[in-house]
C-alpha cells in the first residue's frame, strides 16, 4: 500500500510540476519553457562534450521543432488514411494468402479428409412393436 502511495505521489507531483511550469498552457508559454530548459542544459551539455569523445548535437531551435512536429503529424495522418483507403485490397490479399496457406497445410488437409473418408454409420434396426 505504501509503494502504491509513493508511486501515486511521484506521478501526481510530476503532473503538477509540468502543469505549473507551463507545458500544457498556450504555445508561447511552452516555447518560453523550452528556451529555459535549453539554456539550463547548455552547461551540462558542454561538460558532457568535454568528457565524451563523440559529438553531441545542439538542441534544435523552437522553429525547427515546430516545423518537424507538423511534418511528422501530417505524414502520420497521410499514412493512416492511405492504409484505410487500401484496406479493402489488403483484406482481399491477406484472405487469399490465408486460404492458400490453409489449403497447402498438410494437417488441415488431413483434417478435411477425415470427414470425407469416415466410414458410413449403419442405421439402427427398428424393432417391430408387439401388440399387448
């Protein structure tokens, strides 16, 4: 129970802090917050660059992030609707491939053959009713 309370407290604190800092406010507030984070991280990035032998790229500018976000969103929407538009042909292709795979499967062939090669069941003889 304590573990759950700690998790809920941390999650609630994180949500409160993020909302308090302005992430969910209008875009100008979010842009200001990004600039503040960018400036706050620069000393740490410089220190990391000195310690790590690889090149660490600079954080992107807000205009570039805005442009990339719009581009990726539009690509995602286009891909989704392209898939929905092609869904009938995809279903036909997948169905035919599934049927072909089922027809070529030996276990399924044996299963269906077991119905056609089953011995005929003899009908029970009817007994004549004796008068009482």
